[in-house]
């Protein structure tokens, strides 16, 4: 199984998957994050880091699975992101994307750069994914982050791309 970790950062998700799959391509727009990922001994020679914005220039690869954790709210154009994910998935490919439910804008501090969404409405997101060919779009609350006594639910969206 080949996997893309979109918005891989320092490799939190990669670290959990590396022993279970054939190959992981860790994609992030931050070279510094990928450099931190490459320093993790358990990921060396097992995970390929690629510094690239797939919404501008998709990789010339297709994957069985695309995973992501807390990266979508850093992408300005979600519809374009979904189209990029579609182009990167093999037929019947699967996605597992975790991010925040709609929140009041206080999850990130006021001056945080690169935050374009205050979470996502599950119904709207489901519609966008279905419009782009995904089936069995499902959500589950996987975690709740507590910040300053306020809960911020994190969902996991899973779906299959039917091409």
C-alpha cells in the first residue's frame, strides 16, 4: 500500500503508519518541518519527504491512501485541495483526513499565519467530497483538544474515491 501524508509536518502520522505500509510520501509546504521529519530514525529510508504545494502542482504519483491531520484548515481553497487529492488517488483509493469542527476562531492565536478556516462544517464538507466523486463519506469525532478550558472537537473524515 502506498500512502501520501498530506501536510505531514514533523511526521506524527508517518510514525504510526511506517511499519504497516509499503511506502509513505510525506508532503508539506514547509521544508523546515520535513527536515525535522527526516531526522527521526524510525522514518529514515522509509519515508520520502516532498516539499510541494499539491494544490498548485500535484505530484506525478498516485496513492492507495491519503491521510492528513490538522492540515486542511491551512489550505485556502478547499475545493481545489479536494480536486488535487482526487488526482493523486488510484481508483478506489481512500482518504482519512482529521481536522477541526467549525469553531469560533479562538483555536489559533490571533496572529497565526496561514490559517484560512476556523474548522469545517461536516455537512458542507461531505457535500464537497461527494461532488468530487467520493463515496461512503463518513465522520467520527476522534479527539477533543482542550485549550484554555474550551473543547475543540476533531473529526476524522473517511471516504473512498470511485473513478
